[in-house]
């Protein structure tokens, strides 16, 4: 690379950081808060599940799912803060949820009859 290319690359990097820097810092702060919140909720949930007498594998599963959900929400908020459109991702998650629900009805019809109130 010659000096012109390096200078152009440096200028583009400075412009990018000037334009997106505050949003990137906000996104990083959102992720830090999300991780802290997931740890706090995980500890509180573990205590609550211990008091209720849940089995250790179930406690671990519920705890991890709750923490993962909080981190996923923080990630979505952070990505939206940076300026990336997350609407298609949210729509895809909704479609996947409907697909999983319909697959459950087809695969396990005996469990869904009680859910829908049919005899």
C-alpha cells in the first residue's frame, strides 16, 4: 500500500468513528448492562428455583434459557442502536415460532389436545 491509500483508509476510519462512535459506545453499554442483568436474574432465578425444590438439571435449563433470552434482547437492542434494521430478524423469529408450534401439533397431537381444550 502506498501513502495515498493509507491516508484514504485512515480518513475513512476516522469518519466512520466520528459518525458511528456514539452509537457504538451506546451499543457496548447496552450489552454490558444486558450481561449484568442476565447474571442478576440468573442468580435470583436459581435461588427461587432452589426454594421451590426443582431438580438440578431443570434448574440449569431454566436458568440458561432465561439468561440467553435476556442477552438476546440486549443484543437486538444494541444492534438496533448501531443503526442496523432488526425488523426482518424479529419477523423471522415470529415465523420460526409459528413453524415450531405447528410442528409440535403435528408431531405430538396427544399433548396439544389438552392445550386447545379438545376431548
